[in-house]
C-alpha cells in the first residue's frame, strides 16, 4: 500500500483518521501511523483534546515534538480515539 499524505480536511474527521490508523497498524506501517496521528493532534485544539481524553497537554505536545521519541502507549492512543 502506498502512503499518501492526508489533507488537513481529512484529519478533521475522526472516523477517517481511525480507519487509516487501523489500516496502518494492520499493515505494520508505523511511518503512516505516526504521520497521521501527529497530523491529527496538530490540527486539533490541544485544550479540547486534553479535556476529552483526560491526557495532559504536555503529553499531546510531546507526541508531536519531532525532537522527542514517538512512542505512545496503547492507553494514550485509546484515549485519543
């Protein structure tokens, strides 16, 4: 499967993002998984996402920080989706 970057419009739709992430995991495509998850978080309001997920904003910013290792826990991913 060829990775095609999603548009910001696509990333606003949680259902589409969830389907892409599941497909990426199924295909062991961690690059796509990371790109889509980071894109979704970047296009989301961190305050609103933090309230909905009960994750700290620092956690959300750490996930999108290119200088930090991308290694979210399953609990964190589950809370986001």
